[in-house]
C-alpha cells in the first residue's frame, strides 16, 4: 500500500507528552498504519512554546535550536503534531537560516552540536499530504466516515506566516478538507476556520479568549458541522472550554485530525471519545 | 511646501528601539487599516492595531502604555493581510518587551489560575509567561 522506509525524526513536545497524550498516541498509530517511521528526538526539551519575536535576544532561540540540532544528527526531516511546536520550530529554523550571525552566537553556547540548517521541519499533516498522498490514505480507509459533517479548524499557527510555514494558504487552506474527503467524511466550510481561538490569552485575558473560542464554535455549528477537527491541542482546549457549560446536545465534539484518521482506519482504540459511539456499536 | 518626516528628528531613540527589536520598518505603514479590520481582538483593545503604529511612527512612547499589545495573540491575521509587508505582531512584541524592560511582569507564574495549571496545555502556560513575564 505505502512505500516502506519513510523515516522521520519526531518531536512530541511538552503538551503531547502530558495533557494531549491522546493526540500523540493517535498520531503514532496512524503514522505506523501509513508506513511512516517516527523516531522520537532523543533528550528533547520544550521548543519554547512562543516563537521569539524579539530580534535583539538570541538566547530565546536556544530551546528550539537544541531541538533542531538533535534532529539534524538523525539526517531525517523533523516531524511534529503540535501546531505550536511546528510554528516555533519551523520559524526558528527559517530565522536561523537567514540570520547567520544569530546562528553563530547560538552555536557558541550550545555544546552538543552546531546548527547548520540541514533539517526540514514538517507537520505530520503535511507529510501525509506530500509524502503519502491522498490516494494512499484512501486505500488505507477501512470504515469510511460517510455522512460525517466535519468542520476543518486550522486556527493561526499552522498557516501563518504563509511564506515561513510553507504549509497551506494563509486564509484559504484546504489540506484538512482534502484529508476529510479522503476519509469519506464531508468537510463543512465555515467562516472562522482560520481565525484565532484566543491562544495563550486563556491565561492572560480569559474573557477575550472565551469570546473568540465561542465565536469559532458557533461559526462551525451555524455552518452545520457535527464535529470540529483540529491539529492543535491549545485550540482543542479553548474550544472545549467554550462549550463546557452547554447542554451536551449543543456541544460539538472537537477531535484531532489523527483521531479522525484512526476512526476511518478502524483503529478505534485510539480514535478518542468523539468516535466512542461508533466504537461501541 | 514639502513636508519631510525624518524619524531621527522625531524621536529617534524610541523608533530605533522598536525597529531593533522588531526588525520592521515602522514608516512602511500607510495607515490603510486592514490590520484593524481583520484583528479579532479589537473589541478589547484601547487602540486599534493601526492606531498603535501611528504614534510609534511619530516617536510618541506613550504608546507603550496601551493595553493592545497585551491583547495581541500573535494570530498573524494582520501580517497575512498587510499590503506593505509590515509584521505587526513583531511590533506588538517590541512594545511588550519595552514595557517589560521598563516595568513589571504582566503575567506572574504564581498567580496563574490553579484550574489552568491542572488542565490547560503546557504551551498555553509557558507561552503566556514568555510573553508577559520579565
């Protein structure tokens, strides 16, 4: 079905190792099902969780640079699942490639190796699209998700800035729609699919955060979605919290794209609670 | 009469500080307002995103006291839509950095809601602290 021997360095990141283990587990399972070998980066550390926007403080690039250096040694592309890790690592790599003086200063501080810019940072969703292909995904589907109206929710960090992320169109993305179609589901376009969920404002400005995440959920509901599909643990958390007080018939389940893939591949043990009904019948 | 706006003559040190941190050319902005039209957080901001840039262009450092940089989630919608290639979230971050270097932390680890510490994704806590702590 799929070519053997596709190997990647894999960076789970702090969140997938703790509060979003279900994303990690489902991601590894569907990768294996598609013949993708994920080798966890040895001795990894937090990517930093916020891309350093201040150009006058090179030290904030140490955390992502260490991860990039560790991945470089493996000789494979570096794949991530967390949208925030992908954003931070991809942009840090783009920054250090174009700022050689910053890279030299970092190399002077990091003892276990030098950043040379040889690693390509990828998101697993991009790997599935570009290296596996939708035809191969379709062939792996065991239980097509026929009739499932799923809203593809991208948020911000996967997409923007478009030239640096090299992932999809900044405001009219399509990779999740293509995936959902390959799995037999019906993608439901909705106006806020590439709008912010509130991100880290959940900590620093919770009122504003709730307004944004509620608007995203309502936008998807109004468009007729029965489920929201995401690639980001923070988006999932914010969208779940926005619905926490609602009666359950009014709640839209939020699932990782890897869980939706797992459901279609028949890997129900890792497909998560959104597919629990299908699992028990 | 020809009017020339010279940033060095206006308030050079402040503009140079923002440009050094953000690597953005403040004077590239021509106030078209597309950033504010697309920003999802304008309801909570005291100055709209384009209104943040204008005083900064004129070297007025009172803009550092605005609440808007603290409400910017760096979602980059403005960056995607700016016809002049200005990366406004970098300017917002420069203003946060200048405020933090002058004053107090806006997010303090010990004050984070225990419910968040227990349930929120790690990167929400770490990201918020990296943006708002000295």
